[in-house]
C-alpha cells in the first residue's frame, strides 16, 4: 500500500496581475442587447483558454460605485455568460471568480463549495442602462502550474532505497478529470522525483506505479487527486510505498 501527502507551494494569491483576466466592454452602438424585462442589467461573458471543467462555477460580483451595494450571481462555467440581477441606473464595477466545485471541502469553508481557480481584476466603471443588458467580457489566459511528484519505500519498519525495494523505474500519469492525459512518463526510480512541467489548471488524478527492471509492478498502482489553480507555482505530492504486492 502507499500513503499520499500533498503540499502547495507559491504565494497562493489567485488575484495577481499576471493571472488576472482583462475586461473588454463592448460599444453600446454595436453590442448592447435589449433586455425584454425593461430592467438594467449586465450581460457578463467569460472565456477560459483551455476550457471549463464540468464542475466549474462562475461567480459574478457587480458593485455599485454609489453606495457599495453588491449583487452576486453564480452560473455554470460552461454557459460562458450570465445576466446579472436587475440594477438601478448608475456606475458599477464588475469582477469574476471561477471555482472548482468538483472538490469536496468542509461545510464551514464558505458559501462557495470549491477552491478558487481564477480571479479577475475589478473592471469598471460600467454604466447600467434601463432596458439594456450591457455586455462586459472577461478572458482568462491559460493558467498553468507544476506538480512535483516524489516517492519513497519502506518494509513497514525501516526506509528502503529503490534497489532494496526492487524498484527500477516509476511510471507516472497526470490525467485531468475529463479524461485528458496531460503527461505520461517513466522515469528512473533513483531520480527520486518528477516535475510535470506546466499543466493547465484543473483537477487531476496522479497515478504512480513502481516497476522492476523488467517492467513488472512491484507495488499496487496508487493514485491521488490534485487541484491546480491560478496562483500556484507548484504543488507537491508524495507517494510512500510500504510492503510489496503479492
């Protein structure tokens, strides 16, 4: 069997300028869309280069520059746009957050279930117009981070080297939850670790198989879930193999 540990590295600030989306406000002369209800709204559009995952959720926040009142709406990321709740005429700031709701976190973590994947700059001012859904667009560039994977061995009592454990190579796969294998590699066990290189943000399954010199598994394959999000520089995961498989 194997034990898995995770640790995040980097500043963890999802709102840094290098990762923030840039808003583009479309000219009212050619892009405003009438709102049949007669209300003033914003039509907020978002694009994630690399695409949304199935469980991603977008939270839009529209803040009044007059009294600071905020209107928050949430939409499935795959819808690519959403209408704000009705607004009074005035000037507003708009911000977009993207969350990964495939991840289960403790219930006291806040109203949004998953970890933050991306955070835009605050964009504004934008002027609301009665009877019009004024478009505001956000584009998030491809966000990437690295998974650092290491491994170690033990007979249950004392640590073992790769040679003592009979392991020559490690077969590793980094697979996104929607099925895309972003990296698959076999490296020498004696290397002690593997750096995935830049991977798109999202939820991954990291699979590790310890192989003997002939390519036969020495231990049962192990896997763990890893979430990469904007603000990660690197995230480490470690597999501790204990006892040989039958």
